[in-house]
C-alpha cells in the first residue's frame, strides 16, 4: 500500500462525493489502496500496524475505535468509514480530512494519517482518554461554574484559531468536545466546517451593511429625533 501526499486524500474524497467507493478509493490513493500521511513510497498495511481495541463511538458516517499503534505503542483513535455506504456524505468526509490537515492548535484534535483498505477509509487521529463532554455530562450531571468557565475558555481558543484561519466549525456541541486525561479539551469533527473566501466575506459584509441601513431607517421612522 503506497503512501501519498497528505492533502490528496481530502481532495480525492471530496472530488468523488457522488461517485462510487471504488472511484473514491482510486482518487484518494492515486490508484489502488494506500496510506496517507507518511512519506512518499512507504508501504504500510494499517491492519498490521493498528490493533483495534474497542468501539468508542458511532456517527453518521462510521464507527470510531480506540486502537493501539503497534509501531509506536501509543493509543490512537481511528474513524472507520465504509465508502460504499457513505454516498453523498463523502464530501463531508473529505472536508473533515482537509481541515485536519490544514490546522494546528492545542485545542483542536490532531490528525495523524489516513488509509484506504478496499472500500473502507481509516482516519487515524489523536485519542483523548476521558471521551466526549457529552459522555461526562450524562454520567456525572451538570458541570459547576468553574468547570464551565474552563471549558468555554478552551473552546473559545479553538474557535478563535479557526476563525483566524477563516474557518467556521458550524457543529459545536458537547459530543464534539473531547476531554483528555489532564482535563484539557479539544474540538473535533470538522465534517461541515466552512472555509471563508474573499468573495464570500465581501458579500456577507455587504449584506450586513444593507441590514444595518434598513434597521437605521426603521428606527428613524419609529423614533424620529
């Protein structure tokens, strides 16, 4: 299984959002199955490198597993997605990988690499031991004010970084906030993250300007000075 450039997996999946699993796999790897994130020409079999330990989550596009990286003896999280069953969701998968390849922030989940095994995509990511904030809330109930302030501070750091990169997460919720052993949190799941462009930003500013003018005019009519 030949490793290819890190960004190509995102481009391949996004480009085949309405195509078949076979086409997606070919686009991702540049031809047969392959791994993404390592050096060019490196042959890696993810089934030999990673040992799946337990399923820790399940989303719309696949299951998430706790796994052992045999090469480094470290624990990772692996999202396993069936490309054949994902259908139109392939575009969101491609977007998620693209964003993870493009960001670097202590409050964002870290991406390691991706592999295609037949018609299944493996996305290898950082593993956080305490699970999601949603799991913690279900088990222990509401957080106290000090904990809420801490979580919000870390979450705002993540969002501030994304916004500085002109990215909008668009799916911030407790289930996408992961908690580490040290209590620090990281934002995950970038499937619907948007990327602002100059044209989009200018259009939005123009729309806001028009709305402000209308509101100002309405105020003058209602409350003439």
